[in-house]
């Protein structure tokens, strides 16, 4: 039998030329986004002031199964893709598991994560439309770095609202974004109405993705020739990220493998939705039935403890309403080190799949996540991002189950990125000063109590 | 005509199974290492107290042309190798050059550089010999990280003497080395006699690789079951790093290319020696005649302004003497941001090749290096290490010459690593506070005046 290589790469010819739009295959669609003023389903026109025209179309396209990746974007992808599918031989050995563990590794680019997949697409459409600037938010800083790279490539001025606690935890993220000509504003800030309001209510707030989004959107809609771009949650982002799952599936086919279980970390759902897309397609079309598992932080448990309800995507309540698993847009997650997962809601696509029981979800405390991260780093020589390490934890859990049962299952997980800018978190873990935060029922009830009430039409 | 892909990967089967020992093909050998007490050529026995037995053998082996890579090391290599050979299409376009630019990218592993190639080999031999601990020094921190990864894999306790100015510039290097169980001591320190002597002479010294080496060697030879391992300069390291050049050559053959010029950054010579090895072989055997160019920092110009003389490899004068291009072991380079290139000497192999005119060398100020680095990052989406960026500068220079002459030369350079732990340097460059340091003739004369006098036998 051929030994499976450690790293499986597609050739350029094998790389996907289209993104896969999961919605076109779903039995039931996610509920439509609502205009926050009329509570009617948002139209393309509603979205034009916020998003690029082409991206607004992708956001609402529930029918086109495959969407062409523009040639320029394909060319850019070739600078950092295909990303490798890696067989975790050493991790398997260290765990003593009969399971076969594979991971799709998206960290081999300077943004340090999968975020560049969507960033370059969004920058491309912005350039094509002749926009003169864009805004965004960033949590952990990976999205901000990715978008700065993409915007610098297309010479589009970029302002990044960076969640304040990440800004303080990761001083060098600022420098790298600035190296790519991005401008950083710690959020909440005094540069927007919504930022000023948040600061007035709580001057010491550590910020959140939700409030940074509000600021970036406000800035975009009040600036001529400017639009807002987002690194997660949205349908368009899950669409672009389908490249992860598509490549993974082809790579597994090359070695005659198929996953019994697919595991992703869950924040806003961009990596998760992209990774699982073609495998969920197999479930929807009856071709295969892999288990799908989301792993989220116990400190921000939108799937496992949230409500499936219409909510704002931001704290300032200026975005359209989306039906999703949410902790309430006013919920402020603790300053967990996995900044990229500190979001109150979840991609409507992922939420619907979870609601309809196509997938499972678990939550985990960050000290356990760093334990898995450190084990992984020593065995596989890659220092993982805290976000990604949630998926490692999930994979280790499955592999240890296999050890008990003796089953040689095939596990696929998404290793979304590297932790080189997260050394303060690793330091806290090593020193034993890292704390776990689990919201109380009261914390959650407070968030839920502010969920918007949607009038029946 | 087939379009050359952006990234060329060898398959696992194509990966080299032997390192190439350039010395076996050299017309004239580098002068032998000398025992610092007897001034006689060092024997294996002389080296045993300092180095692992197998590595001492490799150090003195001038005749075996190809040396088997142990199977365990080959397996470990497969976790992060083959590294890609990348066609810099975007950089070419930005420069408007007819030249074809390729780079061998060694930064896609957690150590952030090529250093892991030799680290895992050295840790393997240490384990095989049953050593109970090892010591080393690190400048930029890449070697320290690489060795920590390798030692953690084999459960060998490691102490890293880190050059003080790097320790201060790169706080997160400490955390990452500690994540892999390495112990860090800023050097010069009070833990060794030589460290105490250096501190007494100059309490405010920012340290240097030379003094960190002295401390690590002293610690190794005075500790039971301990040996010293080194990330550059030595013949054994150049041997292990030949994997870079061997893979590059195979990858270029796959696309029917051969370099007109091969460019590497030059510090101690580990990457440079490894990258150029098989191309120098072609020169030595008359198969081809590519130009070979070393690029070194103007602040530490051992090749371009040094003397070809016997000198100590360390500041404390406890190592054997090597004939090499040197600024004198007492020369303390300025706190240049390319910490990995702040070394007074140069690999004896590289020195001999330069002396015998098989290669050229240029030096460059760091602000120019960062200009090249930033240009490269924006075009190629990889944030390069300051060390590696010296080679980028050299490649850009060659490409611009081609633009003038209209020649479509094939340029190959070594991109040794990433700059994620060098953000303070990028920040200084962005702010315009980065300074250039060029030693005066007087600075150099001082270093030369302390060169050892070797008695004629």
C-alpha cells in the first residue's frame, strides 16, 4: 500500500476555479436578512450603501451553486494556495490513537490565517467598482492583516477598527497592518457616533467584534466612495472560504480518503462554513454522511448556549438583522485570548445547518485549548493560533474516543492559522495565569433580553 | 509553452535522501581548524568535549561527497519540507524587469527559517548519543526556536544563550522558545566565567553572537552529559543546510530552469553555504558557471571588509581557531535589526570559496534592506525576515540591472525566513527612526589588531 505523504498539495491545475455556494443545495434556506427599519427582507439596494455591488449580489444569491472565481483572484490565490492537507502522523503517535488525523493548514501566508481567501476577493471587487477606500474591523488581527495585504496589492486605502483588547494584547499586529499601509483605530473609538456612545456607557470596555463592526459600518456609509468589508459571518465570506473545503476534498480524494468527521473552530463561522461546505453538500445530496463538529469558546458560546433568533450583527444596531444563533448583540464576551472567536452571533448559514441538525457543537475553556495547542506544537512543529486550537482540541477529543473504541476513523480538521502574534497568550498559559471565563445564566439572560422584537408581517 | 506555476514542490519521493558535502569536491580545502592551545589541526578527539561524536566526524569529513540523512530526520523533514521554490511573478512585474526571479522559501515552519534543517539533525545525533542536555546561542532567535522545537521533539533539555539586544528587541521569541520547553538566558550573563568577564569589561554591552557562543560552549564543557550545538558557521551546519540547494536544483530542473545567478544573505554562512552548495559543485565540476552573490549587512561586513585569517569563533576565545573572513572576534557589531547576521566571522567553507573567487559579495545598509523587504511583502504577500531581506535586496539589484540591459536572466535567491518576530524593526523603519551603522576603518583596525598570531610550525 502506498504510504500517504505528510503533506498533500494540489497542482495549480487542480485548484478550484469556482467557489461553492452551499445555499443553492440547502433543503431549507437560512431566513432572509431583514432591513432594520422596515423589518422586510433586505434587497440588493438596501445593501449597496454598505457593501460593494458584486458582494451584495453574492450575499443574497441563494440559487447559483458555483460562482466563478475571477481570474485575477485565482492568480493571487496561487501566491499562497493551494494550502497543504497534512497528515498528523506525530500527533496520532503521541495520542496512541488508531484514528487518522488530517488537517487543512491555512496558516502559511503572512496574514497567518485563512482570512486572505476572502480579503483578496473583496478587495478585487472594491477595486473593480472604483471605490476610493474601505473600512473593516478586526478582532485577533488576522482579518485586518489579510485585508491590509489585499488592499495594499490593489492600492485601496483601508481603515481597520481593531477590538481594543486585541490591540493591547497584540501590539505587533498594528505594525504589520501598517507595513501594508493600513490605518488602525482601536475600537471603541471617538471617531464615530456609535463608538462615542459605547465609550460613554462604559469607558473601560475592552471592546468586541460587534462594536468594532458598528464603527466600521458607520464610517463606511458616511464616507464618499467608501464601503465596508467584513471577514466573517456573511454569506459572501462563507462563499469565498469554500475554497478551503473544496481543496480539502480534492486532496483527500487524491489519497483515497474521506472524513468520518469534519471539525472546525467556530467564531463568526467563516472558516467553519468554508471548510464544511462540500462535505455538507454530500450530506444534502445523500452522497455521504460525515459528522460535522463546531468547537467554540466556553466564554462566547453562541451555538451551544445561544438563541436562534433575529439579531443585529453589531452592537450599534445599524446593520441588517440576521437570524442566527446569538448571545445578543449587547453581550460582551470576556477578554478571551482567541480574539477571532469573540463574536456574539454566528453565520446564518452555519446557524441554519446547526438548527436543522446537520452538525454538532461543543464548547471548551481556553486553558484546555492551550493544552491542546502546546501538545500539537510539540508534535507537529506548528505553533497554532488560539482560534485554530479549538479545532485541535476537538480533533484530539475524537481521536481519544477512537483510542477507547479501537475505531480507525478518519478525522479532518481546519487549522486556520498560526499563533506568532499570540505569544502573550502562550506566556499567560505557561505562567499559569490564564483564566477561564464562562458566562453565567444571568449574563446570558441579559444579552437575550435585548434581542430585537420582530413584528409579524 | 507550459506556464511555470507560482510554487514548485517536490514530491516526498523526490526529496534528497543525502546531504551534499561540498568539501569533497573543492579543488582546495578550507584550512583546517586549529586546536587553540597547540595550534595543531584539531582532531575528532579535540572536538568530542564540545560536539556530539557524530557531528564532530561530520565537521572534519572532507572526503565523503554524500552523507546519508538518517531516516528519522528524513521523516521529520517531511513535516515542513519540501519547501517551495516560488516564482516571484508579482515582484518581476512591479520592477518591470525581463528577469525571471525565483526564491526558495524556508519560512513556512514555526521556527520561521531554514534553521530547523540543521536543528533536527543535531538533536537527533544528541539523542542517539544519549546526551542529557545541550546548550546553544541564538541571535535573532530563529535558531533558538528551531533547536527548541527539535529538542522538545526528542525530550532533550536545552539552554539557549540569547544575544541581549535580540532578547530585548524580541520579547516574544522568549515565549515561543519556552513553549517548546527551552530555557533562555540573555547573554552576556552571570552564569558563566566568560559572561562575567565580558560584563565586567562593558556592563552595558548589547552582546553579540560571538559572546553568546562563548557562554554556551563554557556551559556545555563544564556540564556532565552536555554538549554544545551551533546553528551556523560550522561545516556540519553547511552540510545539513545543503538540503536547501539540493531541493532548489531539483525544483528548477522540474521546470527546465537553471540560475544565472544565485543570491543568499550572509551572516555565519549556514543558509548561504547550503543554498549555493550544488551550484558551486557545478562550477567545480565544470557543468555550469552561475554567478554566486553573498549579501551582508554594512554594519557587519566580514566578507567585504574583513580579513581572511585564523580567528576564534567566539569572543571568549575558547573555541578552536578557524581560518575565515573575520572582523576579529572582539569586534562588536552595532545593534542592527538583522540579529542573525551580527557575527564577526564567516563559515570557513564560504570564506574559502570567496577567497578563491568562486563567489562575489556586497554589503548593504539596513534602511535599504527594509525598503526592499517592504516592496517584496506588498508584491509577494510574505513579510520577510530582516536577514532574508538582504538577499531580496541583492535580487532586486540584479533584476534592475536586467531591466537596463534587457537581459532575461534567471535569478535564484534564498528567502530564509519570515519577519513576524521582527515587528519592532519594521516599526522603526516605518517611523523613519531606523539608523544605518557602518563601522569606521578605526573600528575595523581595532578588531583586526586582536587577531591571534599563529606560530609557524
